[in-house]
C-alpha cells in the first residue's frame, strides 16, 4: 500500500520533477506534488511524495531527512491526515452574514 510523506524546507525553485527524481533514487514514487500558493502560484516550500510501499517510505525518511536539495536542508516525515476545517460562510462589506 502506498505511503504519503511530507517534505518540508523545499527551495522555492524545487519542481515536482526534481522532487520525484530525488525520491526515485530510494524507491518507487507514485506521486510527487509541490504545494503552491493559489494566489501567487509560488511554491509554499513544502510538498508531498507518495511512495509505493511502507518499506520504501521508511527508507526515504531515513535516507533523505536532513539532506540538501536545491541548496536547502529538507525535512521528510510521514504525512498526517489533513484536518477538516469548517467552511465559513461569506459576508458582505457591512460584516453581515
């Protein structure tokens, strides 16, 4: 079963292709995504990589956590489930809901 990893400390110049190639040196990469700001399109400095097995994910953490990628020291650990945030309703300029 695939295992999702959090990758933090990324350079703003790190691409999804670079992320995938880096993790592919350790095992089979299912997906590699760099998270971008929706307003600016610029990288937020973190991403997620999904490795094909639990063993490859553990190896990726052991091998790549604390290593340098594109001039930055990266953090690699197991991704936590995304928190569900309550959806807020819109409001008009007068502050009324």
